[in-house]
C-alpha cells in the first residue's frame, strides 16, 4: 500500500471544516442508533466500528458468524441480538484470509444459524473473498462495495491486518483506522473487524492493534477456556457502554456455535501456575497432523485400537512429535471427534478432506 503523504489544506477549506466542526449546547444532536447488543449491553451503533481479537484457533470466525446471523434475522444468536432500521438491513462480509471454499463454508454456517436455506444466495448478505488480492486492491474493493451497496447497515472485515502491508507501521495503521472512521461516519453503518492477538501476550497485534483499542467503540476478546479447549469464551476488554457478562460457546455436532448456558468463568489458582494438559488441537498444527497421518495410514486402514495407538506413536514420532501412551490415547480421541479418523466396519480409516 502506498503511504499517504501529508497534504496541505488551503485556508478556505480549513475555515469551512472548522465552522462545520463547532458544537453547540443549544443544538439537538441525534443519538447514534444502537444496532448490536450482547444481552442488554450495546456493543455497536451506527456511525462507529467495533472489533474482535483473539489468538489463532480461538473460534473468532465462529463467534463472528453468530453476530452476523443475528443481524440477518433480528433474532438472538448465542448472546447477540441486532436492531437495524429497515433501510439498513443489508450486510457486507469481507474475508481477507481464507480460500473461496472456506469462505463459502462460513457463509453457509451463517445461513444455517439464521435459519435460512443454504441452497441459494441470501440477497441481504454479500460475501467477498479477497485472499487473492493485494492490500491496495482489497482496500479499493471494500471502499467501492460500501459506497455502492444500497441499504447497507453492517460491514464485517475478517482480517483488517490484510488491508495494509506492515502491521507495525504507525502511518499505515493511522491511515486504515481513518478509513474505518470515515466509512462508518459518512455512510452511517456499523463496521466490525477482526485482528489476531500477539502470540506472547494478550495485546492486539502491531500498531493497528493499538489504534483499534484507542478508536473502537467495543473490543471483544475471544479465547479458549483455560481448562477446556473445546470451549471459547467471549468478553469485553474495551467498551464504551456498560460491560456485559462473559459468555461461552462450543461447536456442536452440526459444526455450529452453541451457547453454554451454565458456564462459569475459570478462576485463577493461587501459587505456581500448572502446566496446561496436552491438547492435540493446540499443540499440533494442521500441517503436522496431515504429514503424520499420511505416514500412519500409508498402508491403508488400520485394524484394532491397539494397532492404531502403535501407529500413531510411530507416525507422529517420525515428524518430530514424541508422544507417550496417554498422549496417543488423547490424540486418538481427538482425531475421531474431529472425524479426521473414523471407525468403519471395525477398522480405522483416515479422512484427509477433514475441516480443521
């Protein structure tokens, strides 16, 4: 992205902008309409933007799917509800990271959560897959879509980091946040974006993360529960409204986020922190799983659980994952739960088309 040069503004324009910026206590200004809620708490208004942050695999996109589904239906999904006016019912969803195949899966998930058919496009939802584009192309596409989509109320940018080249550039960060503020104010929409957290701490990544925290109306954190990696917890880390109670969800058998109604936040233990238990999802990457399973099932399906455990110990060991028996048992359970490996006719079969 070509960095913007500071431009001189002529005196007449400066005076005009100055006069338009003066506020008066004698005037009545319209309150920004609340359009996105968590319970009774407002997390989004027209003319502002919000953000979700979280580490990789924390289920940020699943959480985002629920938020969008609530906006499509005006019905609660997880803890989200939406109240967009009739002339602001259209939604623009921009994904900058995933392939078209995985973007379509997200779109279908949103439709299922909204109770809408997957067999045909929903006219109120426009989904853009911009992984193949350059940052300047992505920015231009989003700008054009916002300006030329009628009755637009909600814009999602899943991966705002990919609208810039250097995540640690203060200039680029300021420019892109200025774009978000201009889009939302000029078109009176709400925009929600997503950014990863740093691996080493809980801060949003780069200078753009700092700018998001400073300028966003609401910043929500999506993270795995500290004792159960199948559970994701959503809480507000920065909000202009009153804070909402954290809520949690898990992914059900239909691959949809499902609210855990009796969830209680985990309290920290006093004393030396304990080491987290082995988690095949967190501790082993998708690429490593695929490489190891190709070795494990090199000769086809495997008969008996005992032989499966033995093959897992050998196959994962060959790609650098040294497992003991207990970890291999946990791994076998994980592989079956994710349907990466299935038990059919008393033999274990590898399914390489799994969704991670």
